[in-house]
C-alpha cells in the first residue's frame, strides 16, 4: 500500500476533475464537487493549503477511487 502525499486542495480538485467531477459550488471553506455522469457522487474538499491524510483518504473513498487510481491522477 502506498503512502498518501500531503497535497493542496487545488491539486485534489484538479485530480478529481480528470475523472468527471466539476466544482458544483463553494460555501465558506468547503468546495463541493459533483460527477457529471451517473453515479452522481458528491465529494466535499476543504479549502486549505494542505489536506490532511485522513481527510484525503475519505475524499478518495467518497469519489469511489482507490489510492493507486488517485495517485495516478496526480
């Protein structure tokens, strides 16, 4: 199992946009992404310079990806 890097919120959004997510809206420090095609999953990314590893793992699971798939998108 590979370790997750500490990355910024912008890199997370950019990586998820490569698999069909788009920025739906932002409320405060939370960026809400939605998938353009079914299943219309919703992922919330916090707007911080560094996303914590536990939060990143949760985002990856909510997006329906594996660690390896997500790391390949970076």
